[in-house]
């Protein structure tokens, strides 16, 4: 009996393992598969894949497809893979994700899509990832993320990495709902704005990286005041927040005082503005140097008259640090909102698309920022018809129903404190005086304000009635005069001087108008050159040019003549010189030798080159005879 049981058991195990092996699909080509119960892992790294392999076991728990050339993700690539926990698609060329491509991955915890070519994340891309905890999208080309694309894992996501992309805006409303998030990486993007209080409900946030963006300010958040804030994760407590914001063009004014007061390490962040703090380390600047300037209204529509049914535009411009926010108050005291008849713009312009009699009254322009606010009234009148109905002004004069702008846009708040226009015309002796006016310069004097506590500087504001450019000059506190040297000739100017001091109650900068004045620069006349001088100058240029041209032509002619004469001159013929040398001999022999030599010379000349050899031979013979005679 025992002999029969053993073969039966072996046969049973053989059929069991054979069936199990037969049901498991084969491992994809060029991939490595590990069947470690209860999980199944497939590794396809650097295999040159263009698509997700089709023969993947649907029971796979970990799938790694990094360092390939996959370009698109389709729904059938991950269909029915409900047991997949970790999916890595890093360092591919993925540029397209088909809708609902991950809808069957209900159990996925980590999705790595970094170092690809994604440009946008739409609403349906991540549908179905209800248990996702780690989403890595760094090193892509993302410029848009749909606000609803993260809705399926708002309460489960722990790590969100959007670094090294092209994001200008982030779905902040969605980020504010990530109640379980631990790390948010937004560094190396183009983000310019962060809403205030966006991180208030992120109680588990331990690391926020905003490095290398375009942030000029970081708004205060209650989360930052509840827990300690550090610059680096190394050595920081577990209950702290690591906040990194270096590499941003921070505007270091009073809006960043809250950040300066935080207890944290020096992370070498620097200020980009204002100019006096540019380049300084953020944590080395004293808290009192983070200052703001209250808003000042520099231009507004003084009075506007229009007809019923016509459109009108009220303008109000203001400056300050930070940039002021402009809003309008209607004559009934209510805030003007955007409706079918009114449109309010960020630049301070209020458009009334269709005027009604009920719109008549005084509108108030309010410019406000973190340092305070400034107001200016704008009178708006509505006449019954558009046919030029005349309306009566306060001074009794009659004017047509059109708007007449004031000759200047000088600071309204400063001018309104001086009701006597005669003081503005001539200058108040006890206030601001403009003297030594020339075509381009003028000397401004004002009474010193030594008794004013906390005096910081003086501010001169001036402009010409010919334009809308308001010029500012900051003068040190000890000064009582200043010379303007950039004026235009023949212009009418209006000028105001203000004292800037520190308010003891609010510790913020405040201003006190000292006075205003009007003056005109002298006209500048340019001397005219006579017509005779112009003609004489032109004639001289023509004469000198003619002389130069004639000289060049004569020089060229002389060179040509010399060249022609040289080529026509005959060449000299060559001559042969024959020299003889004889030893001492008698006169008879000399005579005979001389006659022979003369004959030989004549023969040499007659025979030419052919007889030269013979002449030479005869010469030798004669020489021998002469020698014999001598002997």
C-alpha cells in the first residue's frame, strides 16, 4: 500500500505544478521576471521598448519600464492590472496619455512619470487612481495641470513632485485640499504668485520647496506660525517644516516681515529689490529695513460731464510699495462692482458703459496697500441729452457738456491742502519757492522741518502740463533746497514738496505736504545760420573737391606717358671686346704680329661666331711665330 501512495503523491504534485506553470503567461521578451510569492515583478530596463509590452502578467505587483522609448500610454496597456502597486515609467519619451489609461489601477501606490515629454495633465489622465500616494512628474515640460486632475487621490497623496517644469500657475485650490500630503516640490518652475493661506489645512506638510521660481513675495500663512520652519531637512525636528525659497527675485518690503521673524537657519536667500537692499542676504537684513510706502494718487479724472446713454471713463492712477489696489465707491456709498453697466479694471479705470441720471454725483477713488490708503474725489455729472446741453458751473460760467481735463496730474492729496490758488501761482514765502528759473533748470526751496519727529527725507513731485509723467526726487532730510536740471524749455510746470517721516503710532512711513508752486521755464531759441554762409560753405566744398579730382587725373596722365616712352626706346646692341697680351719681343716681330692681329681681327668680325674658332687657332699660331722670332 505504501508503495502505491508514493507514486500517486508524486503524480499529484507533477500535475499541480504543470497546471500552475501553464496558467502563468510567459515573461515578455528582453525583460526580467521575478515570481516571488505573493508578488510578481517585471523589469524591462534599457530594452529599447517603443510600447508597453502586451504579454504582461495581469497579476504583476511591480512593473518597471524606465530608460526606454515609449511615447504613448494606452488604456489596454494596463487593463485589469488591479494588483499593480508600483509603476515606473521614468526616462522615456512619453508625450501622450490616453484618457483613462490608469483607470484599472485601483491599488496603485506609486506612479513615476519623471523625465518624459508631457506638456499638460488633463482631467481624465489620472482617473481611477484612488489609492495613489506618490506622484512624480518632475523633469517634464508641463505648462498646464487641470484643477480636477488630482481629485481621485486628494486624501491619499503623500508626495507630489512637480519640479523642473514650465508651470506659471498651479491649481492652488486643489493643492489646498491635499490633507495628507507630506512633501510638495514646486521648485524650478515659472511660478509668480502664491495665494495667501493656501497651506493652512496641510497639517502633515513637512517639506515645501519653492526654489528658483519668479516669486517676488511669499504671503503669510497660519501653518508657518504654528510649527518651526527650517531651511534644510538635515537636523530639523520631525514636527518642523522645511521651507526652501532661494533663487527667487524677492521684493524685500514690509510684506516679508513675517518671514524674517521666523526662527530658521540662513539659507543664503537674497533680495532682488528695492535697490537699497538688492543683493543682500535675506536673513542679514534688519527687520526695520523691511518698509513699505503708502499709496499716493498721481492722476485722476478731475471732473467729467456726459449725456444720458453715453459711455464715460473715470481714471485713477496711484503709486506705492507694494503696488496699490484701486477700487471705486459710488455716490451712494456702495462699492462699484463689475455689472452690465460698469467695468472696473486693475489699472484703476472705471468704465460706465451707459450713463444714467442716477449715476450723477461724486465718485471716490481709493488706492490701498499694506502701508495704508489714499482717496481722491471725482465729480461725475450727467446731462439729459447729448446735443451739447450747457451746464452751469459753480463759478457761474457756461460750458458745453464735455470733459475738460486739468492742466496737470500733480499729486491731488498734496494740492488739495492748499485752497488759495494765488499761493500756487507765485509761491508761498513760508512754503515752497521756485527761483532762478532758466530754460532747463530751476532752484526749489522749502522751509526746513527740524521740529518734525522721525523725519526721513523730502520728496519733490513735479510734471509738465504737456504730458502725464510725474517725476519724483528724493532729497536727504538735512536739505532745504534742490536744483532741478532736467526741465524742458518753454513748459509750464507744477511742483509739490512733501516731508516723509515715520509715524510714531503705526511705525510706518507717512507724508506731510509742505507746499506747491507753479512756474514756467524760459523758451530756448536756436541761432539761425544765414543763407550766404550756407552757400559759401557749399561752394568751398565743391572747389576743393574739384582740385583734388584734377590733381589725381594729372598724376595718372603723367604715369601713362612715362610708361609709353619707356616701351618705345631701342635696345642697345652688345659689343665684343678682345684683349691680347704678348710677352716682350722686338719691334720687327711686333710689327708683323700687329699686322697679323689686324688681319685676324678683321676676319673675326667678318666670320662671326663660326670663324671664332679659326681666329682663335690663327691667334695661337701667330703667337707661336712671334715667340720664335723673339728667340
